[in-house]
């Protein structure tokens, strides 16, 4: 103990004397006493022009082709206009299962095991998935193997085997994952927040059940695949070690003479329903920390307010030096992770949300602090310093979006896929000037317009008794934080998703 | 919109994969320039002009394995404190700030003696929980209120998160840090014209850190512990399994710290820790990206050589793990599907057997590996399996794990794993199977070089574990591993008496409904 105290004193002395020496030597070695006094050479940066890399393949797909000779690798990503929104009622999970099995259940000429073995020997990474509103097939491999890889890709895309034993194995893995649906409070939070944000019947919230997975037949998988995996329904992004013209020729060959026609793409449904304002709680008595989502209706990314919304959210809870982080984490130590997000939806408005996790008894207090910050950013103008830090941060970080050829190819392909390139071809070119144009008045205006606390939905997952008890010294009642009513939500049977009976109050 | 997503300050637990994969002698070497500054600080430079950015970081050769009982978690808490500012950053009035910090410590000293009394009461069964406000003594509550007032007073002089603001507002991204058992690292990516800002900020916080908001940050770390360990289905069990596995090596406690210790770490301990482990000879700076090496070196020397060498030398870790004499087992009932994990004591980073053990791990892993073929596709007793060598700085371990398929028992998976291992000990691995694994090590070496930031992280990991040169030297060693060596290391390390086994079954009453059988 003595030793520690002695050292602490010595350290204090060291800091003081070092401080003086810094001041006296500041002129000597030319070190400024504040970083604001540094000046930097200009950084001239223009994002790559999308049109330069865009190729319309005669066989159907739009491709983005970005040669990059640094490493002997080739990366191919194929995006498919399909998604879980196309799952037929009663067969929830079909899109996901098709997506996984496409590359993991063999092809016409190769059994699943033979295919896996060959790819593993080549150290090639082949994977596929169908998520909410997109399917994807990706292949990353050494450039010396690119012809063999494209051959495999062609077979996977045109003639997947959907081998019965692989279907059964994947179903069993999905069922076992399903059984863990209530084990982790973060899983419960994510699921229930989705229900509250978009409505239980919105396609995104239609959950696979044991029955829906078991109903899927090999014929269903094949039909789903043939409906959507056809050339003109695909966008391709390729980067890596190849010659541009040669690669275009290879891609064109990859998609020629397709054996099936497919169906015309279907628009992503947008019929979301936001929950009634109020506090919603799921009781998970065995955890000592409550997980909280605070939700408000959001915007689409093509909303004219979007850049102002992004800056407003960055100041409120987006960055590490944002208000919610400073208040809930920095000042009060009530959470490790506290943040807000206000992402713009591609097809339909997403939500504004504040998320944090705090020990059960301070959940209500932490939520009340976040609400204070929401009120404040709508009520008072942000400071110039906050505004400039946020805007400069966005603008100066901008080149990182295109840091690698792989990232660049993916951004271009995504903009093609979602239609943004067609409607806003200069989106990235104008990105920085649109951010620079955001004013303090804009920030306050969008905060008032969108952060309407009368609509607030709060979801808390954790120990009910403790969360409702609150913490001495902070007279805040979680259940009374919003104008709306308090609702305890039931857990759901993990295999049927039917509500389970609420546990009786103690 | 480019997302500015900043996760937080996580504790990373080193994955064996990070170490597992370097390619043949012919593969691309990372051209690293190494310099030593006048104060003992080391500098690694990798020039790369693909993008107009510089990934900058530094690794302090200290982690939770340098801690002692009673102050576990301090290395990680310290990492959090390094974001709180310096003499000039984070405060509007350094002198007043210091005066309040001193007063705060006086109150905290009194609180500590009260906490000592409360611990006595706890041990006598007179209270249940040191953290429950209703159980606190009146004196402690009064001190708590006084301390709270001093925190309010200090807030007048705090410039909130200024360290982060100055960097983020200048275009820094990915700013973060991690603490593991073996190292603590700090890193971000800056636009290439802001190298001087990076040098200013990072040298300033190594030189003059001020541990403001120390006690509220302790609470933040406690919330991190609740999030990662206490409130996850397996967190607390894995923590105890780890504590059971390591007998004497300083890996038996969690990096985040035991709950009692997090709540008891004092600022004086943090000061001592800084003087011992953050002295320049214990730190390596790393820059990867768009700069001219001569100019970058000069910039680094200008800013970092002002930091005095310090009088302390970080002590070596002396305790060696004793040879395990008998199998150890844990059976846990948890909110989870039945599964198991087996750990064996093996060898640390850079040990000559570590390369064959890494290869062995890969032979067992993935969908074309031995375990998947035998237990998932073959006998069908498991739905998922995994294996791998984890070479840490002072010691190492080998892990195998599996999730039990419904209708089967953990014992079947466990026995299946042992059967696979016995085969590997007795029969040499066919040449093509060994080559498949080596091909993947070689390709992974290229994949890791795609951007500045992964190269930085790879250098941090290797330097933190003992030697950055491994990023170029391990590849040929992996390629040289023979089938006989694989069999030898399997036989030497993966023995019954050397293993510790955790079996998890679903806690009664939490079993899901059986709608699956409908």
C-alpha cells in the first residue's frame, strides 16, 4: 500500500515537471500547445466515377468491373433481386434456406461434399444468402483459379442440386438455432423491437417457425431458385487481379444461354405499421441488465431532409462525443453502449432509435436522460462547434467509403441494385457539398419535425421487478415515461412464435 | 450516407484464427521498417499508397495477465481512461480540475475504509450485496452524496470527450481500443494529410494522461461486464470454466475483471499502473498507409521523443502453468442448447510446436474438416463443431467444441472428438488433406493485406504477443509442417489428463415447447 502511494506522488511530480518542460520547450522543438494550431496540407480527393466502371453485359446483368493488380485475388459478388419478402405464407424461411443451400448442397455435376472439398483445396470462399430484400452469391479466390471458379459459379447459379441430406441437416441446424430464441435478451429485444417498429404482420417480421421450415420441400427450393436467379435479375461486382476486357468476356459467358426464364421482379412491400406510444416490457428475470430500445417513426434515405437528419443524429447520439453518450455513459456511467441511430430506409422509412443497456434498476433513469437530450436538441439550437465537428467528420471521413476496390465495387453495385444510381447518379459526387450545406437551423428543424416524443415507444427487456423498482435518488418510473400506456409483452414459444402465458406477478 | 458507426471500446479476446494463417515462403512479405526512438519507444512503418489514409495505432505490452488479485480489470479500465483527456485536452482549467480531483480522492479514501467495513458485514452475512443502495451504511451514503457534489463541481471544467472530438472532427474513423490478456492497443484511421494531428494527439495522451471521471468510468466498465458476461446465456459459465482451466498462469481471471475488483480499483492504482506499463520501452507505435517513411519518422520523433523514458521497467511474468495431473470437468445447466467445450494446455506464441498445432486445428475445423465430416455429416451426433490452437503470450491452449444434435447426448459428441484425435495420433494425415490446409494458410496471407487497417491490426496482434516479424516468418513455418509432426503434437498435448471439459445442458424449465414434433 505504501509503495503505491509513494509512486502516485512521484507520478504527480512527474506530470507537473513534465508540464513545465513542455511549456518551456514548446518553442524549441516547435510543438504547438493545442492541436487547433496545427495546419495541414490540403487533401484533394474525388470519388471514383461510377459510369467508368459500369458495363451492361449483352447476356443480361449490369456489372461493375474494377481491376486491381495489388494481390493475386479475384472477388466476385452477384446481387439478386429477391428476398425474404417473397416467402409464401406458411413457408417462412424458404428464401433463407434457398440462399444458404444454393452453394452448400451440390450441383448437377458435383455432390455437395465434392464441391466443398474442391473449393477448400483451392482456398476459395464461396457463399450465398437471401436476406430481407436481397440475395447474394460471392466468390473470393486466387486469380490463378478464376476459370475453374467461374465454372463452379455457373453450375451453382444454373444447376444447384439441393441434395436431400443437406436440406435435412440445414433444417435441423435452423431448428436448433430457433430453440435458442429466448436464451439471450438481445435476441428478444431485436425481435420485439421489429414488431413494434413495423408491425407484426409486416413481411420483415414474419418469423420462420418449426412448422414453416418443415413444410419446405426440395421442389419449393428449386422453384424459388428458378424464379429469381436469372441474368437480367442480377447485378454483378468484380474486383481484383484481372484484365478488364478479358473479365467482361468471362462474365458474359458466365450468363449466356441461361436454362430457365424466371419471374419478373416484385417490388418490396412498404406497408409498415408503427406501434401505439407507450412503454413495453418483456420480463427476463435472470439477467441483471435491462436492454432498451426507444423508437420513433423514421425516414427514407431519399428524403430531402436526410443529410440534416444525419448530422442531427450524429450530434444527438451517433458519435462517441455525442450528447447521449456524454450524458448516459460519460457523466453518469449508466451504460457501456448508448447510442442513437437514424438511418434512412431504402424502400420504406426505418425508425429513429435510441439503444442502451443499463443495470436493471437504472433503466428508467437512463431512458429519462435520453429523453431529455431528445427534447433539448429540438428546443435549442446546437452549438457551432457541434455542428462543425459533425459536418467536418462526415466530410473528411468520406474517402474511406471508397478505400478499397472491393468496397467501391460493392457501393456501385448496391446503388445500381436499389435504383439510386438511376435516380441520383451524382449522389456521391454531391455528398460532401450536401453535408456542407446543412445549417444549425436545419438541424433544429428536423429534430422538431421527427423527434416527436408523443409518439415514443420504449421497449425494455430484462428483470421486470427490478426495472420497475428504479433507483433511490432518481424518482423516475419507467412505466410512466411516455404518455402512452404500459404493456407487458409475453415471451413467445421459440418454435411456433405463439405468445406464452405471462408469468404471474410476485 | 457513409455510416459513422463507432462501436465502443471492446475487450477483444484473441481468436486463434488471427494467428493461424500465413503462407508459403514465396508469398508476399509485408515490408516493415522498424526504428527505435531515443526513449526506447519502437516504431513500425508500412508505406502503402492505395488510399489517402493512414491507419495509426500503438500497442502497450500490458494486459490483464500483468494484474494481481484485488485489482483484476485494471488494464482494461485503464484503456477506457486513456480517452478521458490530458493536461490540455478535456479540461478548461487544468489547475482547478486537479484540485477537485485531489478532493475527490480524499472522499474516496474515506469511502474505501467504509467499503472495507461493509465487506466485513458482508462476510458476516449482515448484508447481501455491496452494490445494493438500500444496504449501504448511512455514512457511506453521506460520502456518496459528497462525492457526487465534487463530480458536479468538476463537470464545470470538463470539456466532454474532447479527445474524441478533435480526432473525429478531423476525419478520423474507426477510433477504438482493445484490451486482452496480453496487450492493450489503441488505433484509428486518419486522412493522410492529418499525420501530424495523430502524432500530436497520441503522444499527448501517452505523455500527459489525466484520469478524469475515473469512478463513473468504473461504472461504465461494470455495465460492459453486465452486457458481455452477466447477461449473456453462457458468459458467467465460460468465465468460470476459464478460471478452472488455468491453475497458476495469469489468465485465470477475466480481462474485464472480477465484479468485486472493478468496484474497488483506485485511481492511485491506475497511476502506478501507468508509470510501470506505459513507459516508452513498453510501447510500439505502428503506421500503415499513405506517407513517406522519412517524413513520418521525423514527425514521430519530434512528437514522441519528448516523452521521458521513465524509471520503471515492466516486470516479466514469472509464473509458469504447472503440468496438469488429472482431467477436470464442469457440468453447467444454462439457457442454451446442449453443447461442450474441451481445452488442453499447449504452447505459447512462437513455440516451435505452435505451427503444427495450428495446422491440426485447421484439419479438424470447417465444413471439410475431420470433426464436421465425422460428427455432423457422419454419425450425426452434432450440428456444429470447431477446433483451434490459441497461442497466447505466456501460455497456450487447444480447443475443440461441438453443439449436440437433438436426440443425442453430449457424451457422444465428446467421445466422437476423442476418436477423431486418436486417429490423427495414429495415422499420418494424407498429403492432399495437409496441402488443402496449407493452401488456406497461404491464401489467408493475401486476404489480410487488402487495406491499411487490417495490416495494422495484424502487426498489433503479433507485436503484442511477442514479435511482429511473425507476420512474415510464420508462413514458411506453416508450410514446413509434416504429417508426422501433426501426429506428434496431437499425441503430446491432446491427452486425457491434460484436458478440461465443460458440458452444458439446458436448464430445467427453460426447454422450448415441442411444437417441432407437431
